[in-house]
C-alpha cells in the first residue's frame, strides 16, 4: 500500500464512511450505497479509489461484488502514525526536561 494513495482516499468523507461501514463486515455495493444520496455507479467509483489505495478488497460472488477491509491496510497507516506519535512524545519529553531545568534555576534564584 502507498501511504499517499491511502491518505488521498481517506480525504473524502464518503470514503471514510464506507470504510467505517466495512469495519462492521463485508458489504455489497448496493448495501454500501444505501445510506448515501448517490447512485450505485458513484459509490462504485469511491470503491475503486479505496481498492486502488489498497484499503479494501473486492471479490466476485455471482452477480454481487462484496467488499471488505484489506487485511493490514489500516495497520500500515497506524504504523506510520505511530512513528509520529513517538516523535511527538520525544519532543514533549525534551520540553519537560527544559521546563524542569528552568523551574530549578528559577527556584534557585528565588532562594538567593
């Protein structure tokens, strides 16, 4: 999966809603189209974007085309986001150290 394609696909609220629905389990295009005020072909276009980004898998079951979340797709996004979380935590730890040193210096000057 390419992160750029995944984040581009996730930028659309309809596609995020489709993924949220698929988190509950496999669904057909018609089932996915039901809550939206759009045609089945419009939903199919959204599904093509999600599939191209590696976020969903579509299969053929007779005349139906059920979709489901792609295993590991969200994990890759989460892994990338976790790298950012860890970097932020390190930054906050450094800031805590600086603030603690400033507090210590300030308290030392007050006693003088």
